């Protein structure tokens, strides 16, 4: 069995010193803006959801911004990702304009999924985003398949699966891990380990402590990393190393990225299962935006200037979405593929008319 390579998570100060010079000061500020854009976008969609503007369910990743920005920063444009039901951050970090995402939230034709998907089904294949998935662990087999295609075509690309700790208990997770290691596929398995499977804490649904989840990879002889997900530079550095490993033909890498969810599982979740003081403490001590802001020595004036610019972009996306084109009801089955009734062996398209 291959050794499980451990990259220990550390406190933000120590890791920042170790990572000094990995990214230029200019690039760190650009990534700070991206993380703030993710935060303000999610705060805005939460506001519009509560106002009744947005249909469906809504899941935000407030507190986990450094994972999305850090991983996607280390990827090449041709690399692909698959996301989860909590997909806004990944989609923004992979380069989709917020106008297209907000329009999708409003169900408009200008949306990145042409209004078909909404919050939990954000796609942007042209930018390497193979889509969000409302099925827990649903993106894992998809990413293994993409990586197999890259290997067979001898393309120097990697496929990245984002998933939560609850997904490590699904069959799709283990099947994907097994085949990826067996075939030495260029996959990065990015576990956004926030310690919660919806409302179930890690202690009640995981066989290992959250800090030891890299041992999941040991059963497959897969290289694993432990990463501090609140430290942007640590995430970038670890992802670059993992990508180099995978794209060189050495096989997949399992990244146990320890992060924190500052909100409930979904917008409106009362979080009766969670100690409110824990959430307050996490916001005070583990906010990736505040940690990076301190690392940069950012003044209040500079922050306010960036924040005003970000808010103008987010507000503009709402105006863009509200002025967007509503889909034609006749297009409801446009991308549905089926072959009529099995009962009659019909080859006619499915009818949109109600049955008698």
C-alpha cells in the first residue's frame, strides 16, 4: 500500500509564514476580492430568497470561500470541476460571471444553465464547470469519467470533485475512489470537511475524527493531504502540489480540507442542533476573509473601496437578472430525452398534454 502523505493543518499565522511568497501581494488582493465577491453574492441571494424572489432551495458556503478560491486558483483553464448543492463559490471561482449565475437563480434564459437548473444545478461547461449536483456525492463518478478521458487522450489535465464529509459515506464515493486509484486517474478529491452532514455532526456519521479523514484514502493506497481550508495560501499551495502529482501520472490525490460552515445547511435552517456560541466563535476566529485581510495588512479604507466595488457588481447582477428573459413554457421538455411509452413500444416523443 502506498504511504498516506500528510500535510498537517496549522494555525493561520504559522501557515501564512510557511506560504510566504507563494502568491504575489497583488494576486492575493485579487483573490481577496474574489472571496469577498463570493461572500457578498451569497448574502445577496439569501436576501432575495427570503424576499420570495428566488424559487427552490438555497445553500450558501459562507465561511468556506478560501477552499473554492484556493483550489480553482491552482488549476489550469482546461481542468474541470464538479460541485455540490452548495455551488455558488465554486462557480464564481471557476470564472463564471455573477450576472450569469444570478440570472440562473432567477430562472432566466441568460442564466449559466439557461434557467433550467437554479441554485443547485449551476453549469458552465465552457469554463470547465461540469455542474452542481443535488445528489450527495453525485459529481464523483462524473469526475472519474472525465479524468479517464483525459488519461486515454493523454491530455495534461485534472478533474476535481468537490464534496462534503457526508458524501464519504456513499457508495459513489468509494466506487469513484477505487477506480481512480486502480487506473491512476488524474483526479483531485477535495473534501470540504466542515464537520456536518446536513444537521448530523461528524461524531455521529463518520468513523474517524475530522482531522483523520485522510485515512479514508489509505484503504485505496491513495496519496492524501490534510489542509487548513481557512488559509487561502495553504489551499493554493496544497492544490498545486496535488495537481502536479496527479497530472504526472502518479494517480489521484485525496485532500482533506478542514473548513467551517458559518450558516445552517440551508437558508432558513433554525440550527437547533448547533450551539450558537460555536458559530459566534468561528466567525470571530476562523473567518477566511478576516484572516487574509490581516495577512495583507489591509486598511479599513482599502477594504471599504473593494467592498463598494464588489457590492456594485452584485447589485448589478440582480438588475441584470430581473431584466432577463423568462423561458418559454414550450421549452420545458427541450432537453428531456425519452422514447415514449414502454407499454406500447411507441417511438413517439413524450406528449406534454395531460392524460385523460
